[in-house]
């Protein structure tokens, strides 16, 4: 009789206990997920009612795209090569919104890699351009007479070459290939990282005498500023090797003159477009050099700082890190100059874990870099990630560049996903968008938002990324910049709500 | 006069200051790098003099391989598809050492995916096997008479089909293709994750009636244990769906009988090879089900626990997470049973950040999983990584599996690199090595060591990974296991030193 009463009670107790466990687990589950959401970049942003409405519209578009990809991975573009889906992106309604979105600043871009191959092609229609076609390479030179520079075949006027080719369309199409990395079957053409870097660097070599013709140099920069403004960017910090410029009269212009050109163009641009907030220069010469040359670089930097205190943001070294000289080789020289310049070093644009290029990140940190270019590899350095966060060193992430230059294939594996999850100080930039025929900034934002970030990441992330690009800039009056950004942002939000509600 | 004296002093002071900055930076650089090295998995291991000598040998081999790849990325295999380099690995001297190395336990493997396609092919030579060739699929059945099961063409004796084909070699080569994922041009054949998963799951469907013939089932498991032992593994925890077995007399054997078969084979094996330390079973049925079925699974699990308390390690659910039912759907049922079973859930074998398959990781954690299978996506969950570490939940990483099943291309981007850098409780395993024609464990160790881990990671990592596989096992007398491991390890070290010094 006793057991008859006790057994059901025991069973009941056990069921109650089991139910308690379930409730506890559900509670813990929700707590952990919510806490993680709160840790993400952007989750300190508080949305207004209008932003909340706009967010719903944006998230509906984002989730539709993700659902479609999740259910049909064969059509999920972002796991493929950028060249295979870059044109599809333009059809996305969400992409159009992101184009319209005020995106703050571009803080990591190289001055001669921003505009499209069509634009570069149009420059070859300028008068007085000579060309030398060699088997693999092309040389350009603006000149009033036949150039005396070495040419394995023969110099000829571009105009002559083009119109004597018999087929201008075909001629231009062939020529255009030198101004882009975009190709069919990219995975078969670019079989390893050195192959794509070689083509990438060849672009800069090929175009150097085209761009360093002073009138073109100035035109290219003016049109860069215009392209950024058109892409809803309000401010720029641009890296340049500051090449020697030339003109038709045989004059040569050194790095200081080249910077002066930038200053002049910028002033003109700001007169025409006073709603643009300006540009600064990061002097960033090549890293394949010795200490003596770095000292010379720093001397030039010092002169730039004296002559153009408002223009110069600071100093960097560029070139493929795996093949270049590691920063630690220059540590003494760079340490000695560290109180004179802001540093913006490229570091860790590699996936060779534990090598000297991987460890360039630590040098950037001890040299008190204000921002680090790429830092792709920092994800494998938990301590350096903490240090970057603590010292508030921004990471300039260029997702499209990293996939085109073969650091990562499926963009969902880009370490940016980790940076966002840990609320690292990230700014999104575009590196050399002209070479992959992307918009100056919008493609990088779009892919970050839809391809890399969590499905839960919403308009707060987009706003924070734009704000970060202003906050981590060296613009002297950030209050004004951010005030203006807020005005534009509110307008953007209102337009979304009006158009979609 | 005054300035004549003071200026040089000021210059000197400035030079001294600059030199101080450099010294400070160098010190800080070394401190940060060293601190990070100390944080890595394995850096608590203290090496004996012999281990130190062996380490030098191993690191010389490793660095030579890495240098070659760094200088010639076109030949750096681990950035390519595993199928393109798996045969090259066998030529590596370092790989031979890793094969000889005692590697502890295999803790994440599926029972019918371990042995090679050649082995599976050999099983088709057994008597009484019937076959039905359909356009895309093959069906097998052992039987004394013509099977009555549906077949779109016609059942025939395998022997007859093979020898009437006119070309046995070609026949076998075609047949073998059903038992492997390995193919030429894998990136063109497996265009997205669902394509490769579909072929992967088709293997298990095709082979099911072959393997579930009771004599083959027992033979396959015996030979699995042998293959593991040959690969210097001393203990196994194997996942099984525990299918219904059959024999020629028309008998059917349910999950409990299937487990009994394992027990019987294991006992026999341990009699023949008393130096092997045994095996346990993780009952891991398919996750494409409803709550009612999960309850039935758990009932079976309970019966297994009662009948074979020493054999059953615990419970899991298997199948492609993105397409299966998320764990949270079963949270109540699994919570209710959580005090009865150890859990070893697959979770986060996805790169869809923020989706329900991604969030299976949090369910595994709140359900107090003892280990998590894959947890590939946990890298994007900083809080869950901390929780896993704090609660000492091991992560069962299967690098080769993850690259073959298209979660990551360049293995250097595998999140394992991050796990190692943060000293997460990692165990290395192999999932289904037969399907990619890899060794039972050595390929995963080798690729982890050379392809994924830091260049600085040395023998301490290798030893720690092997020790972790024992420590995070459910073997009841770990002291004995680890004692035996240490004996074998010392022998291994002595042999390296003798052979290479």
C-alpha cells in the first residue's frame, strides 16, 4: 500500500525536476545568446523609432537573401569568388540601400587603385600619349616627341596604335585587361597567392607612367574624390607612394611636389563640393627596402609634415608582406621616429601563422600604430586582439580585397566575423576597388553586412561601422563630422521609411 | 657660446631618448610574443632532454616544409584541396614520424566511415551478395535466394555481375567510386556544400545493406580496431546509428543486438591485442526527426546503458546540421534526460553565422555536453568559447573532414588555429577518414601540425593533443591509460633521437 502512494509521488517529483531542468536550460540558453548579441560591434547603438522602422525593412531584405542562400547554397554567392557575383550584387535591393547610406570615411585605400578599368582606359585617349607594346607588358609615356626610354619593340603614338589596329573595340578590350584583375574562371587563372599578387603589382607598374603624368595625376585624384562622394563617403585618408610626376616640358616633380598637387586638387574639389569633408594623406612607400631607404622615407615624411601639416595623416609601408622586409627589421628606425608621426602600418595581411609577416602585427602595436591595415592574421593572436582593443587601435578591414588577393575563399570564414563578434575597433574599407571593379566602398559594406556578419547583425552594425570610420580618422574636428553624419543618416532613414513603408 | 654647448647636449638627449624608445619597444615586442606563445595549447608541457632533442628534429622537418611552401606557394599543398595533396603527404618524412607517434584516442569517428574504399570493395567479393544496379544508385543484399526487395532493373549475384562484365578491373574501379568522395577536380565536382553532402550521405545509404549484414558488420568493426591500432591509436569512442542487422537465415537484430555485436567483437579483439585499451559507443542516430522519435532514441539509449554500462559512453544526434532539425527543438526532451546520459552533440558544423545550426553550440553547452562534435562555428562566439573552456567541454576537431565537406578551403583559415592559440580544450579526430582515403588519424594530426598551427608550435602541441584525447575520453581508469601512453611516448622519442641524431 505504501509503495502504491509513494511511487506516483516520486514519478511526479522526477517530472517536476525534469521540467525545472528544461526551464533552467532555456533560461541559460537565452541568457548566453543575448549576452553575446550585446557584445557585438554596434550593439551599444540605441535606435530611434524611425531607425527601428528602417531596421525592419533592412532586416527583411537581408533575411530574404540569407534564407534563399541557406536553402539553395548553389545560389549563395558569397561562398564563391567575388568575380562570379559582383554583377549580381547590383541587382540586390539591399545593396541599393547600402549605396545610398552615408558611410562616413574611407580610411584604407591606395591612390592609384580606386577607379575602374573603364576610367583608366579613358585616360589612354588623352593626347600626346605614347605606347610600347612588349610581349607581356605595356609601357606608357606622355611626350611631345618619340620617347627615348627602352622599349623592346617600338614606341608609337597611342592614337596611331589604336586606329591602325583595325578594330578599336577589340584593341580597347585587350588594353582594358591590363587595368583589372577581373577575369573569367578566377580560381583557375589565379592558382596561388603569388600569381594574383604578381598581376596586382603589374597593374601598378604598367599604369605608373600613365598616372604620374601630372595633369592625369591631378585629374585621377579629383575624380577619386568625386567617386567617393557619389558613393556617399564624406572623408578620405589615402595612402600614396608619392611617385615622381612629370609633364610635357620635361619637368620632374618630387614627392613633396606630388603632395602639393594633392593639396591643390583637394582645395579645388572642396570649393566645388563644400559638402565633402576633405582628405588626408598617409605617406606609404614600398617595404622592399633597407634601413637606409626607410630613413630617407622618414626624412621625406618630415618635410611633408612641415610643409603640409593639415594634409599629412602619417606614415606606412606597403607591398606584399610575405615577400617584403618584415617591420621588425626597421624597428629601430621607426621607433626613433615614433613621436614624430602617426603610424598606420599594414600588418598581418597573410595566412602564414607564426612567420615574420604574421608578426608584423606586434610591431604595429608596439610602434603605437593608430590603425592597422588589414590585420587579417590578428584573429590567431588572442593577446594582440586584446591589446588592439585596449589601446583602441582600429583594424582597417578590406573584405573584398582579401578574397580577391586569395587570403580567404568563402567570405564567411573571413576573420572579420570574429572581430565583429568581439566588438574590436573595426573600420571597413576597400583597398583598391578599381582593380576588382567594385564601388569605392558600397560592395565592402554590403558583403560585410550580408556575407560576413551574423544573421542577427542589423542596422546598428551598419551605423556603427560608419561612425567608426569617422571616429578612427585623424580629422581634426570630429564633432562637426559626426554632427553632419547624423544629419545625413537621419535623412537616409527617413527616405527608407518613406519609400518602403 | 651657451647655445654651442646646449645644442649638442639636447641632440644627445634626444638620441638617448630615441634609443630608449627602441629598447622599450623591443622589450615589449618580445614580451607580447612570448606571452602569446605561453598561452598556446601545449605550452604547459615540460620537455625532457630527449624530448628536446626529438623536438629539434621534428621542428627542422616542419620548418623545411614551411619554408618551401612560403617561398613557393604554388607548391604549398595545404592551401589546396585535400584530394590534390593527400598522396604527396605520404612522402613527407615528418608524416612518417607522426604515423609512428602514439596518438592516444580517436574520439570523433562514425563507425561505417573509417575504412578505405579498397577495403569496402573487398567486401563485395563475399559470397551470397546480390546487387541491383540502377541508373544512379546501387543496392546490395546478402541472401541465399534472389532478393524480393524493389529494384528498378534486376537483382543479380554480385559474382555473376562482376565476371559477366567482361572487364573485372574496370568493373571494380567503377564500383569503388561509390565508396569514396575522392575525385579529380574536386572543386569542379563539388560545387557547393549540399552537393558534397549529398554524395557523402549517398555513401552511407549505398553501403548500409552491405555493412548491416551481421558477419560483415562484425568484421568491419574488428578491422576498424585493427586499423586504429596500426595507426598508433590506443582507444576509441565510436558513434553509431546502431542499424538493424540481418543474416542469411532471415533474422533481424535491433539496436541492442547491434551493440551486443560490438561488445562481442571488442572482447575478441582485446583478447588478441591486449595492448589496445578498448572502445566505447556513442549512440548517435539521425537528427532529421521529431520529438517523438528522439524520445524513442533515448529509450533505446537507456536500454543500452542498462545492458552495456561499460560500453555506452553517451548520446548524440547526427546528419547535416543545416538541413536537420536544430537541437533547440529537442531541448525539452534532451533536458529531461540530461542526468541519465553523457552528451556528445554535433554542433556548429556550419558557416551560417547566427542561424539555428550555428546556435546548436549553445544548446550543446547548456545541455552540459561532455564534448562538442566539430564546433567549427564556435570561433564566432567569444562567450561560448569562454564557456567551453571554463566548463572544460572538449571540442572534437576534424580538419580534413571540414575541408572535404566544404566548410573551409585553405586549411590555414580553419578556426582550429584560433582554438590552439587560446588553449581551448581541443581533441583532434578524423570523422570519416575512409571516405577521403586518409589514415585513421595521422593525416589529421599532420595537417593540424604543419598546415594549421603556428610555425612555432612544436612537439609540445603534438604531445598535448594526444594527452587531451585521453583526458577528455570517458575511459574509466585514465591514470592507467596515461601511464601507458607515457611509456609509448618515451619509446617513440627515443626512436626518433636514435634514428635521426
